[in-house]
C-alpha cells in the first residue's frame, strides 16, 4: 500500500541524498541546478503533508496540490482557448469540469510536450441511467460534428462505446469489450461498418453504442491563430450520471482520481467536488500500478524511453523517490528533449494539410518552420542536419515548390521515425546513467 501521509523530508537530509544525482548529471552532461532541485524536493515533501486539493488564488485553477507545482501559468490562456474547441457542447442536462492533463500540465518540467491532452468530467442529470447514455450519444456526436463547420479544427477520431463481440475493424481484429474507434466519416454517417469473425459485414449504429463504456475520447488537430501554431489535442472524458436523488454513478463503473489534471475554470469547482468525493479509496494504488506497468512496457516490451521517462517521473513523484524524480525533471529541460515534440508537430501538420479541413496552408508552413527550428536547436550531429534537409523538402512541398506525390508521405514517415529513435536513445542513456534508476528499471521485469 502507498503511504498517504509520508514523513516530511529534512532539508539537510535531502541535500545529502541529492549528491548522487548531481554526480550522475555532471557525468552525463545534464545541466542540473542542485539548489533548485533541493527546493523542489522540499516543496513536494511539504505538499504531501496537506490536503491533495488546492486552488490557486490568483488564477482560479485547481487540482492536485503537487501537480500544481509543475504547471506553468504562462500557458493558461492558451489552454483555455484550446479547451473551448475540444470540450463537449453545452446541453441543459450536462455540466462539466475541463482540465489540461498529462505532460502539457507539467509545463515547468516538460518544456516540449508532444500533444495537448485534456480531461473532462462530464456529469449528466437524467431520470434514468439509460436516458443519461442517450444524452451522451447526442452530445458527443454534436461535439464531433463541430469539426465539419468550424474552420480551425479537424476531427481525427472518436472512441465511443465498446464492441459487443469480436470483430474486424477496417481489417484489424478487435476483441469484445474493446473501444470502438470511429473515423470522421463514421461519425457523420452515424454508423461504422465492421465484420464478424466469419468476415460477414454488419453495421454498428451510433445510437446503439454502449455509451460511456470503454474510452470516451475525441482526438483533434487544432489551429490556434493567437499563437500561430497547430496542435494535436485530445479530450478524454470521465462520464457520470446524477440521478434525481443526487446519486452519482460512473457510466464505465469507476470515477477517475485527479492526480495529474489542472482544472482551468474556477466556476467548475462545485461540479468537480461533487464528483471526486466518490473516487474509490484505492485509486492511488491502482494509478501507481498502471504507471508501473506502462514504465515496464516502454522500457522492456516496446522500448520508448521518452514515454518511459514521463511515466517514471510520475511514479517517482508519487512514491517518494523524490531525488530520482528531481533528476528526471532535468532531462526534459535539455536540448535533446526538444526532439520529443517533433513527431507530434509533424503529425498535426500532415493532418491539417491533407484532411478536408479549413486550416490555411500558411499555418502549415509556420508549423514546419517551428519544427525545423526545434531540430536546429537540438542539433548535435549529422543526423540532425539530415533531418533539417528532409524538413526543408517537406516545406517546399507545402509552398508548391516541389510536387507532393508519394514523396511527402514517405519523408514524413522517415522523419517521424528517426526523431522518435533519437529521442528514445537520448532518454535511455541518461535514465540508465543514474544507478538507482537503472536498478529500478531492471526490477520492473519481476513485478
């Protein structure tokens, strides 16, 4: 079990323990401010002694007290603009609280997040749970259809409902209970065409989907005119039904805890408070178990040490491995970490350029310029120089200097793949360069 009230850290003790990470950072060329790391460790230790909920008096944002230490308020207005484009549409029986989550909520640490993950608690007031599920169907489809009439957003996909039986979805086998992935075309049509195990085609209609079960998620590409960039953005929803008697019931059977979300609107505190008081008491242990499995997956099964670093940071932060967490924090601040955002930025540019969207071509050009700048600033050798040349070729395609043809998709694929490989290697060397983290990663095999 996780100690929910750990002992506070003595500053002198923390200072003695931090020597190991300073030595590792110096050996691996990581710039680490020992005093700043010490201050962060002491601040987190102090926060653990207080209530997990906190609201910032200046901005009105709220969430987990420790998570707020990592949020960069300079990004607040940007996130608030994006939130209005990805959140559920208004409905008289629906109330919600929207937050920025994941690495984008850790702006003081993760300077180069790959995308913008939103998390929305959606509470539906209805006579019955079946009525609540129908309202969710209506609201989610209206939200997705927004992309067909608004100029600065592109719908990528929707996860909604679960498969009642094993199927082939666009040729890919999916198990019973898997979330249904709807393309924009599927959403507009109101049904998805799949095949049963004997490859006989049949339809699953939107209004028959088991609303609220599985993932309830929308993936977007959003152009923000104020910041002149294109972003991948998603909205993961945790949907509850509020009965006439005031009972709160999760449509998927479990109300999510609030370990990583930063809620953007102070007026949504009552909705948030009403919902989270029903969170299961074992939620912390379940969350840590999930993070530990993901860390194992990205270090041993499907190596991606950039993603592993994000999971390990959250693990160390929540399990009182604060010196290790302080070390991992510094890895995201190095030039090599800037490459982490390149695949996501290119994906956004690709969708914006080729989808039936109304995102102007000049915005796509600026996006590629932003990517080129990121690679140049992270450049350490000939591989980065080759990437810059490939990106310039992509830019020439966008402005019409070169024909698109097959070259665009192949270059896009190659650049994303190489960036991912370089980022993974950057984090692998530096993570495993700290003996205590190397030992922890090895022990994940047996858990």
